[in-house]
C-alpha cells in the first residue's frame, strides 16, 4: 500500500480508519460529524468550509511524512 496518501473524512470512523492504516486525516465539519467529534478522534487537520478544502489539502500534503508509515503528524492545524 502506498504511504503517500491523505484521508478526507467527516466522521470519527474515518479518522480512526486512516490512522489505523498509517494515513493522516483531514476532517471536514460540513459533513455528518461535529468539530468536537473529529477533534476528539484525533484528526490531523480540520477544515470547516468547502471553499477551504483545496488550501487544507495543500497544507496537509506539504507536511505529511513520506519516509515512515508510522510517523503521525505532530502539529495539528488549530480548529478555530
């Protein structure tokens, strides 16, 4: 499985599934999950508006570790 991936999801199950497979997760609050649900699940980034999605993906992909599958992103984008 390739490790140069980013999961975009809107529920805690998406965040948990991504992390279980060594993939960073960008969570979006304009789906089914709440910001608190996504934050408590450990989302690496949180995007609140569809218009911010492109910039959020660009930010996430510029900081996703590409050399070690188990290396989670240490700093999370503030969700506010």
